[in-house]
C-alpha cells in the first residue's frame, strides 16, 4: 500500500501538477514545499520530455523551458530524494513510456522507490499494454495509475477493477489545458468507476477555477489541476512559489 491513499483521507483531495525543472530545479523544490504547505494532498511532477503528446501548449512550453535549463530525470530523482522525507504529501511522476524505456524499466522503478515516488502516470500507455510496466511497478511497490477517458465507455469497468492508487478520470477529450467549460457527463463516469472499485477517483484535464473544482469534486474524490498552475509558474518564474501557494489554497478551499 502506497501513501497515495492518504491523499484522500481528509475529504476531497486537491492534486496539483508542476513540470519538473521549470524554470529551474531550485524553483521546483520551493514549489513542492509551498504546495504541500498550502493544502495540496498529492503532487504530480511531470518529467520534461521533448514529445509530450497528451499535453497542450502550456505544459509543452514548460517542458521546453525545463529541458533548456538542463533538467534531467536523474536531477528530478535527486530532488525527490532530498525533499520527500520532509513532506507528508505523496509525490507521483507523470511521464511517457519512451523516457522509461530509455532509462531502463527496472532501473527507473527502483529509483522511484529509492527516492520516495509513490506512483506513476503514463498517458501514452494504453490499459491493454500495461503489462509492459506492471511487473516492475509491482516489484518496487509503485502504483501505476490508470487513466479513463470519456470515450472509454465499456472499458471503464475493466480498467477501474485493476486500478492502483487512484483512478485518473480525464474530463475532456484532447490534450491538457485550461477550458472555459467542461461538458462531459462526469457523474456517469464516476458511477461506473465506483461500481467497479473502492479506489478513489480524481478528475483532471481542463480544471482551472475554484468554481469548476467545486463542481467537479461533487462527483469525484479529488480534482487534478496542471495547466493553471504551470501558467502561474510561466508568468512569475523563480518568484512563482507564493502565487502558486495562494492559488492552491483557493482551490483546496473550494472543494473542502
């Protein structure tokens, strides 16, 4: 059992995403502490990648900035190893299958365990191919978090039954990014998930305002926010921590 379940113990969970190394490793370290202190129940760190196919322009640009600043997977492992003993907030990596293969599956998962990463989200790994990583994840006690899209339909029950950590319900079709409105029937998705598993489900993709967060959290156990936070980091750079803290507090308050 990972610490991920702890994120859902105090009511609705607020899950915040940042791109690792944007604008630099020192700012990422500051953000991890301030987000945790401001009420984030779980933090996703995106490993910067040159071809992040699930991401919209905001997170793509953050990846480019991080890579240009010299961020590497090893630097993020070192950062998490340094920070995680001082954080109560569980941390998960969001990455793609290619960087894991390049790094070496076994080595990647063993480093995750070593540094305190609790789970991984791999948007380009279809459920049908999850056995590519399941043995290594199980060996090192890393939760492979499943994504369920609005188009999953009859696959939702199947995916939810075998889910680990939490079920990531994707609220909208397309890539990540702030959306003015979310039209997917979220409650139909979460109902199917709940019938199949006791594991919490959180909703992400497109949520940016406290109003949206409140509405989405009515049907889920938590909300995931990425692009809106990454936008603040893009705007304020090395001085973004206090602005992100304020935003996280307002979002946590909205869903409490």
